C-alpha cells in the first residue's frame, strides 16, 4: 500500500531503541510497535531526526525498517531517507519500498537558503529516487534552519506529484496551515495531507486549522490519537481538556537539546524501552531532570484518572 494525499490520523515518529552499549534493542522495537498499535496509530514513521538515523549503519537502518513493516502489517510505514547525498537517499528509498514501505520522508539540506535552491533540491531528490515513490516533505526550520514559505511548499507540491504529505513543524506555524488550506480551497494547490510535529505541542489548534493528524514522537501516543479523534468528532472542549493535562510534559520535552533524552526516559518509565540510552554522541538527563520528569508523570497520572472519568461521563 503506497501513501497518498488522503492519509490522516497519527503516525508516531519512532525513536531507535539502544542497549547501554549502543547495540540496537530489537525487543524494545517490538514493544514500541505494540504500544503504537494499542494506542490506535494509523501508521508509523521510522528513521526520522529523533530516530538518530545519522548514527545508524545502512544495514541497521534497513533492519529497523523491515521490523516495523512486518510489525505494522497492513498499516503504512514511512521511512526517513534524508541524506547529504542522493546516492544514499536513493539506495535506502528503493530498499525500503521493496520491503513494503508506504513512502519516504525527505528533509531539505540545512545549507539551502533561497526559494530556488529549495525547490530545485526537491526536484533533484525526486529525480534521484524516482517519481513513483510517494514522499513526505519535512518542514522543520527550527532544526534544519531552512525557511519554506507556503508559496514554496505549493511550488514543490505542484511540481512533484509524488509529494503527497507535508510534515509541518514550523513554529509558529498555524498561519502556514491556514494558508496552505486556502491554496487548496481556491484551486491553486492540489490535495495534500498535513501531519504535524513539534512533539504535538500545538496539536490542539493545528487540528482546527486544517491538519489531518500528527506525526510526532510524544511518549503518550494514546493522547495524540484521542485528541485527533475528538477534534474530528467536533468535541473541541474535550480535546483541549485532554491536551491541557499533558501540556506540562509536552513543554518539558520540547527543550532544545534534551527532548530525545526526555522522550526515551519517559518511554523507559512506561515499560516500553528497556533502556533510555542514545547512541553516541547523545545527551543524558541529570538526576535533577529525571526527578522533574518523574514529578510531571505523577501529576499526569492524577489528572488523567480524573479526566478519564469525566470524559466517560460526558
């Protein structure tokens, strides 16, 4: 099943689990898959920026991809194939698609600055991997330092029919979503799936602006799927109440430089990962930071119990 512009829902960004010595932890991958499926994920994305993809050997990347494809069955798996050169991008993209991936995700090189450079880069990327492979355009200026205006995104989408989804991670970016949906409404841009990132930090209003769902790695995927569902059902206040209960932890996780460390620690505390290690170079949490996350988790448990009872009654 290939990805298309009708894709919606929640596609968690999967971290790559490691043992303390840096080896890949296959058992934790399997538990991640189980948690995502139990949470109602509509698909999954592997080898993203927070998947530590640049630290993996090519055969490791393919092994991880294959394990997720097998574990997700009929649900789509998107594979991050961003690379400094097109040869590596082409190789992983083709290998992933041969094993059953639904599509690939491509981020711009941080060196791109002008609109023409950005549009030209994605034109060349499509030429490299082939126009028959659906791809997700990743827009993450906070990390990649590449600024893509709505008009530039429209040009990329219109020039490349294989671009079927935008991973929207601009910040602030609500107006960008509105602008892109306005392009579609006026007929100047074809249909495009928009899934949002940034840890889910703005998901509550992003759904209201026209996003189709989320593609992010927040350690409580069940919250993401519930907020998306509640918004689609028109239960705005319920969606915001649930989101607000998680907001302190979402905010903490979005600190630059330690976000992945927080995410892996929470997943370890939840019993999904056996270890919160990152492959070197990587960040670690201090004892004080771990205690702060533990405090936030306790408060979230208390709030979630009360909220679950209230939502059930409503």
